[in-house]
């Protein structure tokens, strides 16, 4: 008898029946190739990433919000307490504003005449269409809002988006619409939203234009780097897991994963990396780009805990396919969690990380070690104490401050 039956489940899916639910279809039929990886992704997310006190960060790239996935998938995940913090391209947040402001986008075709569309004042994002005035009206809204006194200072992008989200929520309320905008939902639920490239979107373009009118608004990228690291350090030092759910790749992926090298390599604080890694991408790993970089490669940088590598999943498929299916699966299989409202704890988390950095960090080169064993503790640990890896691939250990 083959030894396979002792190690692997039999590949014999049930026939698909009429009116089968999404979660049951995934469990019974998605058995191999990227269907199998998507099923693994659904189970990883539902059974481990959102289990217990786990903190889940989501990164967003690609034009997801103009395709309606903000309202249909991201907001429901946030409301269920399954997404605790977000890093997004500015473009996704800009196009999210259209929905929160009651503007109309349409399902069109990728095979239209773009010269004619330009003549008619119509914008095309592949097969998503909307009037050019949608951009102009959204720009005007952003410029009007950021004139307010509360915006006349330097602030992290999480604070900027929180304040902007409050205005979007007020506009939704006046228009009689709800649950349309990610920014509005994040404001209501206390979910911090960062952008890794503040100037690389129409929101950033309008902020820059207002600077010519002597606006004092400035996105503090240093605060963002340390604040995102503080979220991860707070989770790990309190005994919770830290998970990353990456849609696409790009700058938001790196910004989310660099939190661990920031803690370990730069600040010299003992840590082992994120516990769970889930990515949906169409990027290849062999081109050397970060978008296609695998969890195994991330282990070498200290971004992912090596002990949890078997629980890391990469599904090579379009996020517009994977995200609705995973959302439906999770909402069907897992009871909602109480939102963590991490935004309301931002200052405390920041100061905790700062204190740990002053205790362990130094200006000179951080010492390193290659031991990957977990250190034994005499009492219940606040954090996993073990080696870390820096960007060079070498381990980095915490040291006393000089």
C-alpha cells in the first residue's frame, strides 16, 4: 500500500451540487493548483490569522476600490473585526472617496475607444468607467477639507486618513448612504490606515497643491514607519500573533513587512517576525521584485517567523477573484470579533516602542547572531524572544544601548 495515504488527503472531490454555498464549494472542490492555494488561504485566514487575539494587517495595491471591492469585501471584513490595520496605495483611498461622496462609477468594457472616451470626458480603469467630473469634484472635496485648522500641522498618514474619514462619514450621513467607503468605516471602527507613498496619488497631489497656498499639512513619514512598527511590536510583546494579508504587492507590501526589520535590525529589539503571511498576487518571484518575493525569502530578512513558514500561503491569482471568495468564506466560518480600535491606542503604542528602542538600540552597528532557536523564559513571555534577521540576511540581536 502506498505511503501517500498516511501523509496526504485523498484527491477525490465531491460532485458540485446545485445551490452550494461559497465556503462549502471552496472546502469540497478547490483541491489543487491555485484553487488549492486559495482554499489554504481561506483556512489560514479563518482558523489562524483571525483566531484569538491575533492582529491582522492588510495591504492594498491594484485598483480594488474603483472595482467596488471596498464596499463589497474590505468594509465587511473591517466590520467583522477581521482587519485591524491597513496600508494602502493612495490611489485606492482616492477612488474610495468617490463612493463615500455618492458619486457614480460604472461597469464598462476594456475594448472601448479611448480617444473617444477622452473626447466625451470619460475616465477608464480597464473596464471601470466614470465621468471626468468625478475626479474634479473629489479633488475639490479634498482641498476644501484640508483647509480646516485641524489639518494645519505635520501628522502621520493614519491620523490624516482618520480625520479625512470623519468628513467622508459626515457626507455619507447627509446623503443617506452608508457602508460605502473604507475611509469612513475605518474612522468609525478605529482602524488605522497608512499609505506608504503619500505623494503618489491624487490625494497627495492635492495636498501638494495646497502647500503652494501656504497649507501647513505635511505627512510625517517617520511617524508612519515607527507607528506601523509599534502596532506589530505591541501585538507580539503582548503575546498575540501578528498576521499580514497582502493583496497584490508593491510599496504597501514592503511597508507592512519592513515593520519587523525596523524592530529587529534597526532598533535592536528581540523579535522573530510576523506569524502568518497570506498573499494574493500575479507577480512572479524570479524577476527579483518585492511584489513576487516569497515567504521563504522574507524569512531570510527576519520579516517572517521561520517556525510558521508552513502556515504561509501565496495564491497566484487576481485579487478581484480571491478577495470576494475569501471574504465570504471567513464571514461564513468565523464569528465576528470585537474591533480592536487600534487607532485610539496609537500614542501609547508609539511610546512603548520608543521606550524599547532606547533600552536596546544604539547608533553603532547592532550585534548579530545566527542562532534560530527560541530563547527559554522563566515566566510567561510578553514577546517571543529569539533571533532576528536584518536586510543583509544576517541575524540581528538586541543589545544594551551605548
